[in-house]
């Protein structure tokens, strides 16, 4: 694996290069201005394209992966916003390695991935578009062409991965669809055989201790979440960037971990009124966060030593609706030969072997297996106290008949 990042001096780029005009379709920060970092992962073979998105300055990476095909040309997994900068960086690869031949949408529920596919495909009119089966949209289930995907060159990924034109280079396995009441969840994991690299969307991840490069291009969100009070003026130094990033990770993956208190809105509004003009730059001075002094304990437990894990949101609200199907899928993926994993969010690439991928899903097993050798077949436990808010959300959704009941572990 190589670590060659393509970051251009901002003074050499016009602000229009970051423009994403369709941001109102999915109004997430940073809205109409998205920067891109290209990073070579496997020399002359695999590249990541990172951008950011989030809500209330809770920003995390969103990632596209481009793979060079042995037969010539490129395959794109999970497109990101096709800003002028992003398309220029892609076209640099096209000039050297050939046209974009295939564009893959590997999920059915992630609007943050789906919204970019049609606009991205329009820049590469000869590319075939493959989408995960059982696509849906909310509140109306619209045809794919209505979602901007080119109808004459879009097709559903066949259940049998050997039936695709890129079967010699890729295998894939489909998880789902998992019924969630008003919607469904599914994702398709791709194995690039030659580089022994696994591409996934949301199913597993690893979080770095320090903020990724794409998040550090604009440190304001990091410093915003490093505050302990709305009136705090936070110096832009490494320790504060790290503090803000780690809190962002906790908020993203738990919504409200044990160490985060949400003050009464009356107090939040009072604090906003008293805030300095400088503090009011962000959301009119609203800062509905109160972190306990030992908040980092939750982050350290979540990160572990950088191992793979399944996001608490997926554990609590989604995958527990289909434990057997998920375990069977994880077993199939773990039967492949891979050494690296590239998720669409947080850290990448992750050095990991198949058994480590499989053990990340052991929270769906009734009895964790006995530890063998250096690794246990069970994933390291996350503190139950940090799951409290997610458990309450899950119980409420089920009580009102919005989602089906949790199924028994296998």
C-alpha cells in the first residue's frame, strides 16, 4: 500500500472548482462547496477520493474508490459529488489509464451515496452503471431514471457475480435487503482479487485517533466541537483538532453517548443570547452539547486499537433485524482472500484479514466463541452504557410499529 495524497494549494484553485450545485437535494454541510482529496492506495491500481459531509458541523469523510482494470479503463465504487475539482482529478487518471467503464452504486438506503451517481455518470457517457438490487426512495418510490440515473445504461447487479463484465477482476456479495418497515437496507461488498482489497460501504469501519486530512482542510468544525461552552474561543492547535474529531466520532456513531448531556433548550437559548458575536458565527450561538469530563473514555473504547467494528447505529437499528442473513453474508465475505479494507467512511485503508472482518459481527451471536491464539472470534465489546440512547430510539420505533421487531441472535 502507498500513501500518496493529491492536495492542491487552495491558492491555485478557483472556488468554483469546489462547487456542488445540487446540494439542495440533500442539504448536508458543507452544502455547495466540497473539496476533494485523491489518495493513491495501491500503486497505479486503487485511488480514494475523499470529501466531507455532515450536520451541525458533525463532519465525517465520504469516500469514492477508483480501481484500474487489467483489461484497461477504470471502475468507480460509490461516487462522490462530481465537483469540477473531483472530475479533474478523475480525468487525470482517465488520461493515463483509460475511460471510466463501470460505475457501481453498492447500497440501496444511503441517499448520501445515491444522490451523486446520476450527476457523476453524466460526465462519463460511455460508462455502464450498476446498482444494488431492490433500490427504493422515500417518500415516493420513484424509478431510477427519476433519480437521475441514465436509463439506457443503468442495470441491476445480478445475484451471480460471474455474470458481470468485470467478473474476472471482482467478486461481490450482497447483504440484504433487510426490511426496516418504511425502507430497506442493503449493501454490496466488492473484492478486488488482484490487490486483495475489500471495498465496503457502511458495514464495518475503523476510526483514527487524529482527524483525517480531508477533515483538516477546514478545521472550523473540529474546533467547534472542541468547545466545552458556547463562549469558548478555541485555539487552532493539534490537540484541539483531535479533541473535536474524537467528539464528532462519538456523536456520529452513538448520537448521544453516555458522556454527552443535552441541556434543556431553554438553557441553550439563554447561552446563545449571551454568546459573543464571534461565537454566534455558528448556528446563531446555539451549542446544545455538554460533555462530561471523562468523555474520552468512550472514544477510547470505541476506537480500541484501531480494530474493525460495526457502527453502533447499525448494530442497534438495522442488522439486528436480520442476524442470520448478516452472519451468512459475513461468512461468505470472510471466505475471500483479502488483506485490506476500504470503507466509504472514516479510516482507509484498513489493514485487516478475513477473520477480523468476521469477528466484527459476533455481536449477532448468542454466545461468543472461545478466544483462540492472538485473536478472539468475538468482537471487542463496546460499553453498553453508550448504547442507551440508541436502545431508546429502537424501542420507540418498534412501539409505534415503524420498524419490525429485533430477531433472536443466532
